[in-house]
């Protein structure tokens, strides 16, 4: 306001204020303009600065990234260095070998390398820095696993092929691995099993063990193909090389089963297939040898046929030893072998009966001394030999019926067989009873056919053969023999039975026949002892009292008839005495039995008759030749 008053003292104060305000506004506008202009320059300068700093910032960012990459690379290099150092340390330890560091440490080192490789694959697969290490690790692991396989095979090969016969002769067990070796084998299998790479090591196990066993069995194979020393030589029990060959097979089966139990017990998935694969090759060779032997038996049944009973026992033992494996025990080739052998062995039972008939039919005349025939010697020789193969016979006969070996049927009166013997027994007892029955049937057949043949020869009708199924004996008579031939036939058969009893007593036939078989022989013995004493029995009829009734109704005896009875008895006794003395009894037991039978028949009747009528004559010695004591002595002389 002071200023305004200088311009015009007459200007109104309000106007002056307005004037001053206008002047102030002008200055303000000018100032604002200047500020805006300065701000524009600042913006322009700022934009220029931004343009200049952008490359610097970009480069700075690049430097930051590069710094991080360098740091990461340095870290990677450090990691690679550490990993390489650790891997190198493990590799150096592995190069020392399994024997020095031990199998467990060796497999643990491989596991550590494997873990490293797996970690690289998962975390650093794209990093070139680790590619070289990964390649090296893979190579080291493969080399180490190859060494494991080689070491595995080297342990297996510590048992070299050997001659099993040497061990069996000395009763030494077959070679087996030490405990530490078993532990190492198990550890190696454990490593490959857990790494899902078991096929290769399993194949090595199968190949090495199979090859060792086959090479060992090759020592025995040439001998296993020989049955008899020559084509016409009879087979001797246990002389075939198949017996030790089978024994060796059983030994190897037991060994391999133990080996699999020791090293694969926790790996059921590979245990059974591995064992089956090893033994399958062995059993295949065995069945080929069995078939070879069986063909040889078939071509020479007379001499080698009996070997089939050892063969059936051998195959049965092998099949029994394989029961732990369903695949092996049911092998088609083994089953076929058993079936073929059964066919041969079962035919031998029937052939034995048939041979008896053929031998008996060759008898053209009775021995001059009424002694033992060639047919009896041949039959009992064969039965004795057959009895030596009891176990094989039981195995072969267990699936047969009695009717399958009988080609001649005899009436129930003639046969000594009792149906109850086979009916009243358990399944376990039946095979042995069947065998007992077979041997008894052979003895029955021999005696009954000899009786038939003797009757025909004595009746001058030798042309008709016996033991023919078309002429089977079904007589309703008590026996085959006519009364006039009974004593001679009885003696003839008893002489042959005597040999039968001697051979039975001194051989295994005694055990096989058992109580029932012995009882059947006793029945035959009694049958033919009765034949021998039949005429003695007829003699006792003379001593029967002749009683008469007189006119008073009183019983009386006609002295003339009594004299006649004594006379007939004396004549009859003398005739039988002379007849019986013609037979030379060599068997003390038979002599004793015959004497006992005659005494039991004659003496009681004679004592009774003698006691009643010895005082009927004035001169007894004229009519009575023997006192009971004298008669007993005379009988004793007859059977001496």
C-alpha cells in the first residue's frame, strides 16, 4: 500500500490491492513458467541419464549372473572333486581284490559306487561335469561285478570232477564246500538277487555244478553199461555198474539239495528252479543209461533178467530221493523207465511158473533112486537167487495180483493156498505177502506137476504134458496118484521137498516165505507123507476085530480068523518093509517123520490086537511073529 500511494495518492486502497495482486500474479506466472521450463530440462536430462545407465545396469546384471555361475561352478568343481576323490578311494579299495578285503566289504563298496551313480543320475544328469564320473563309476561297477562272478565260479571250481567210486569204496562223503565258502557264495547271490541281476549268476551256478557232476559220473558210465561178464554168464547180485552209478546219483542229489539249502534258503524264487535245472541234466543221462540196461536185459532174459529187480529198486530209490521236487519226481522219462521195468519184472514172475512146467515136462523117467530131479534143482536155484533181490521183488510185485502169475490152476484140495492170507492184511503188508505167496505157489506148482508127471510116467503115458493152461488140473479126486503108485510118488516128491526145505532154510527164502509159507510147505510134506504111509494105513484095517454071535447070543472070536489076521498082517508088514527099504531116505527129519507116522498108525492098533489075542494060541510064536516092542524095532529098522 505504501508503494501504491507513491504512484497516485488518489487511488483507492482496494484498487491498489488489486494492482499489487496483479503484479504478484504476473511474477508468479513467470516463475511457474521458469520452473516448468527447468523441469522439462530436468526430464530431458533424466531421460538422457536413463538411456546412458540402461546398458550399465544390463551389464551389471550380467556380471551378477556370471558371478553366481562362477560361484556355482566353483561349488560343482568342489563337489566333483569330492565325489571323484571318494569314488577313487572306493575304486582303489576294490582293486585290492575280494580275497584281501572280504566279500562283504567288496559288495558294500560296489553298493556305495552304485549309490553315487544313482545320485548323479537323479540330481546332476544334465551336468556335463558329472558325465565323466558317471561313465567311470559304471565301468568300475561292471568290472567289480564281473570279478564277483569270477570269484563265485572260482569257489564252485574248488571242487573238481572226481571218481565217485573211490569215495564210495572208502566210505568217504563226496566233496563239499567249507563254511566260509558257503557264506561267500550266499553273499554273492544276495548281491545279485537284490540288484535284480540274478539270471547271469544263476546260470553260472547251474552250468558249473552240472558240468562237475557230469564229468564225475563219466568215470562210472562205462561200467554202468555192463551187466554180465559174458552173454551166457548168469548175473550175480550187485555186480552191475548201475548199482554204484545209482549210489553216486543219490549222493549228488543229496549234495545239491544241501548246497541249495545252504546258499539259497532265503531265495525260494531261485532255489527250486536252480536245483531242478542242475539235477534235470543228471537225471536225463541216468534215464538213458537205465533204458540201455533194460534193452540189454530184454535181449538176455535167461541170464540177466534177474538184474531188472535191482534196476527197479535203483530207479525207485532215485525217484524217492527226488520227492522234495514235484517237477523232478514226476519227470516223464523217469516214470517211463519205471513202467518199462515193471513190465519186465512182472513178466518174470509168470515166466518162473511157466519154466517149472517146461522143466517138469522134460522129465522122461523117474530117477532110479527116486531122488531129486533137475527141474527141482533148477527151480530152487532160481527161487533162491530171486530171493536175494527181496526189496526189488517187493517193489515189482506190489502192483500185481496173484492171478497174474498163475498159468495153471489147481483145485482147492490140491493147492495149499488160503484166500484169507491176502484178504486179511493191510496195504503195507500186502506186497510182502504177495511175494511169499508167489514163492509158495512156485513150490506148490513144482510138487503138484511132479506128481502129475510121475503118475503119467508110472502109468506108461508120458506123452501128455503137464502145466498147460488148457489142461489145468481141476480134479475132484483127493489126489492125482493111483493107489498102487502112491508110496513111490510120495517118496519121490518128499525127496524133492527135502531139497526144497534145505534151500529154504539156508537162504533168504525162509524170511520171505514167513510163517504162512512154512505152513504151506508143511501141508505139502503131510500130503506126501500120507502117500507114503497110505499102504501102512491099509495094513491097520487087518487088525480090526471080527466079532461073531454064537447060538447062545454070546460074542465070540473065530480063532481061525484071528490066525488069518495075524498071518495077513505079518505078510503085509514084510511086504511093506521090503518095499519101504528100497527107498533110501537121506533126510534125518524125513526119516523121523516117517517113522513117527508109521508107529502112530500101526503100534496102537497092533498093541490092542496083540493084547487081546496073544493068549489065544497054545503056541503063540507060531502065529504071532512080533511083539509090540519087536514090531517097533522092526519099524525103526525100516526107516533107518
